[in-house]
């Protein structure tokens, strides 16, 4: 059930839904910037930071989907991951292929 999409037209103002999406996008960008800052100061690797952003984005996108809000959050998250880690796609493929996937310190 897409809760907001199931409501009668006009029940929720379109600008309110747009404001929710803008706020979520701003939060995602802020989180990605925090991860990038950690990469820049040497606290995280780029592949770890991008993975964290990817998982955070997945949660945000899922929440919006459950609520019935169409959003570009997933697309923006992918862009941010590739900005943090230019090898994001290769690293993601390697993680999916690893059995079991693990973190090394």
C-alpha cells in the first residue's frame, strides 16, 4: 500500500510532498558530505564511505517509497556514491561477489 498515493487527490498539497523530498535530499547530501570529510581526513576509505552513503540512501528511498512519495533520492544517492568513490560500481560488484562479505581493519 502506497499510503500517500491512496489518499484522494487534493488531500495533501503537492508542495508539501516536494518539501519532504527536498528535505530528504538535503539530509542525504549532508550525510554524504560528512562521509567525504572523513575520507579527506583519513578516517575512512572512499569505498567504505560510499558504502555507508549507499545504505543510508537505500533506507531513505525505501521510507519514501513506503509512504508513496516518488523521488529522485536513489538516483542522487548513486551520484553521490560515485563522487565519493569513483570505483563505486566495481567495489559494489566485488562486495556482492564476496562470500561472506566482511570488513577488514
